[in-house]
C-alpha cells in the first residue's frame, strides 16, 4: 500500500501531486543526502505528475514504472558528464527513491537524456 499511496493509487492516502526526477553522478547516502548532480550546461530536473497517466503498476505490485517518456532538457556547452543514478524527490526536495542507471548516461553537449516509457522502474522492498 505504501508504494501505491506514494504514486496516487490509494485514494485514502495523500501522495504528492508530482515527483521530481533528477540525474546524479553519485548515489545518496541512506538519509537521501549527498548525491552530486550536474550543475549548469542546461541541466534541470524534470517534474512528473503523480497520476495514473504517468506511472503504472508493474510486476507483482511492488513496483511502478513511468508510463510516458521522461525527457530532460538538452545539455549545452560541456554537457553533464556521466550520470549513473536517478533520484526521485518529493515537492519538499526529499529523496524518496533512487537507483543506479545501467548503463550510466554519458551526456555530452547537445544530448537530451530520456527514460523511455517503462524504463524507470521504482520498487518497494516490502510487499504492499
């Protein structure tokens, strides 16, 4: 139920209206802090509405995936470098989920990184 509540699937809970998807060079610590993200060169995290049009249940009910592409702005100047992690933030900026990107994204000037529909899968370690 927790994952469903966070992604707008449980009408009794109050999930956020949107999630912010960010790219990072490093993973956060256990408290969700310390991840290094690109700065400048056109980098901006992407806000994704938290609804059934943008997220769908996958697998055994412990996972959700993006049901539409999540596309970042095009990198400018020197690009963003190697982004090996994604971060999922709530509206207050707290990291609520993160994971490795395999293979890492090599973002050069002119590249516009994107997660194709169904490729950003976020799982809960506990059954709903």
